[in-house]
């Protein structure tokens, strides 16, 4: 089922390219028999006029047939998300009543001053 759906989507996607593929496959036939400018070789058309006509027909086939219907695909929709942002009030705090840190805090910190460098054990 997925393969069929994929082929249908691919066909719809490549539909505008079909006239170009047909032009490449049938180049000799189109350039010799279907070209409108085959009597004017100085134009070097080689069937490009026919290709142009086929591309115009393919693009007109994609347009909707009735113009009375409202085309909703051209309407723009703007989505706006809005959230109130609370204002940030900066209040400066002054520390007027400072309490001195006692000697007990300085006793909690211990630092060993050592100059020794670690050497791994020697295996003999």
C-alpha cells in the first residue's frame, strides 16, 4: 500500500516534467515533424517550440477550472502568540547591619601545605 501511495505521489510531483521527458525521448520525431519552425533552420528551434507549447498546456491543466470558487490557498493566516511579561523591578539592597564572622568559621578550613610530588611505585 505504501509503495502504491509513493508512486501516486511521485507521479503527481513529476507531472510537470513529463513533457520534457517526452521531448528528450522523442527528440528526432519532434524536431523533424512537429516543429513549427522546421522551415527556418537559422532559428535552431529543433522542436523547442513544441516543447514550449506542451509545457504551457501542462501548466494550464494544473489550474482550477472554475474561477467562481474562492481560492482559500492564497489566504494568509498569521498566528500570534502573546504572553504578558512581568516587569522586573530592580531593588538595591544595602547591608547596613553586618555581623562579623567569628573565629569558629576560620577553624573549619584546613589546607595542607605540601611540596611532595606523587611518584608511582617502582616495580623491579
